[in-house]
C-alpha cells in the first residue's frame, strides 16, 4: 500500500472541514427558513439578536448562536462595532425572497430529506428494490417545488417556451396543455398565469402533491383554469394536447420510453413534447464539476432509486445527458429531437413526431 502524501492529506482534511461546515450550515439554513429568521431580516437593515428574536417570537439566546454561525459561514453580515447583523442584497435574494431567481433555501430542504431518508436508501442499495418518490419525507416534496420554482419563474416565459418552434403563438392564442409530473404545480401555475387563453391539465401520480397543487393554484388565482388529476405518465387522459411538458421528472420514471409512447398518443397532430431536464454532458468526465456534484448526489439518493422502484427501472439518473434522452424519445417513436435552449442548471428539448 502506498504511503499518503502529507501535503495531499492536509489538503483533503481541509476540504473535509469545509464540507462538514457546509453540512452543519445546511441544517441551520433550514432552521432559519422555517423560523422566518431570514425573511425578518429581508429589509437589509442591521438588527441585534434581541430585535430579531422579538420580531420572530423566538428566544434571544438561540438567535444569537444562529446568527453567529451564519456570520461564520458568510451568509450574514456582522458589524462588530454595533454588534448587529444584516443581510446583503445578494443574501436577501438567496435566503429571504421566495420569488428571486437566486432563492436557495428550498434546496436545503431537499438535502434534509436525503439525511432523513438515508436508511431507506441504504436498504435500497442492499436489495436493489429502489425507493419510490412517495416513500420519501415530506420535506422533499416541499423543497423540490421551492428549489425549482425560481428557475421556472426566471426562464419559462422569457426563454424556454419562446425557444420552441411555434409553441408560444399557440399558447397566446389558446392551446391545450398537459403538465406531466407536475408535483406541487409550480410550472403549471406559471404557464397559466403567462397564457390566460390556454387550458391546462396537470398530472402527478402522488396524490398529496396534487392536493397541494390545487391549493397553490387557488391562491394564485388560476385554479379555475387548471385541472389537476392524479395519474401516471403512462395513463394520463388524452386530449390532443398542443403541448405536453415534463419538468425535471422524465429521468425519475421507471419506463420513460413507455411514457414517451403515451405522449405520442395524446398529442395533437402538430403537437410538441417539451422535456426539461437537469443540465448534463454526455460523458462522466465532463460532469465532474460543482453542478454535477449536486445532481449526481441527488440522483443517488432520490432519482435513481425512484426509477428503480418502478416497472422497467431504466434508471436514467439526473445526469442522463442529451444522447440518452434523445434515445428515449426516438425509441418512443418520435423522429425530431433538438436542444432548444439551456441554462447552467437545465436543458430544454423540443420533441416532435
């Protein structure tokens, strides 16, 4: 066995210290989000621990320790002269503003579910049986909606739909749209708000998510223009849709080819299948970066187990890449497949018969 290089060992230990700090800070981000501490600092004005405790109805001693940890993580500003804490404009966007394109608090609820559900995933590793989406903790469902919604809000109307050939014109005139795998309905609600003349039908196999989606749509004032229904990607009702959309969910399906065949059967003659998937290159070596690190980790704990728990169990994973997604679409019977646009976190594909 080779002897360790002391300098490399020191570098590794240093990185591990940073990663342990990140894990600890992640739990504190969830805590601060749940207690409303960030939102209470959302005006950016300096505040003492006592003042923040008073604003949020929690105890000062706990708040001071939390603020100190946040300052050490450089997620909160600290002024030694006044002993006050504040959020910078950038930190406000990341932690206090739900509608911000940089809002990140929801991501840590997803990470929370990974820790809580780790014993279930360990069992899946040992048996190969997989772990269904519905078998995870509730923080995953809430966190997923809150994590993806800012990206959808920033890109769906401004770049993703306009990048599809002729789709936006149909939506503005009045189209029939299916949102498959809708979760808590963030993507459907945004489309309904952007295109009031169109009709929307949203489907998810997870019943509690459909209930949450209905509540969210009513709160957003578009509940009368969206029909939410519990159904899988292989049996949702056919209505000759002008657009079938799947947002960050195709890779979670056990039989994405079968889902694609069903999409083919439900589309209008000139309909479009829009697939939004996590950004990934086709080869592992090109995904060994910070974004790939997040997506491979989530895929290990959530996406791949979800697929392996279903029929076929193709197990695409969250870093499937364009080539594998193209093969799914072509195997499903489609003949046209192109990458319409992309962001650092997503790829958007246009698929047609």
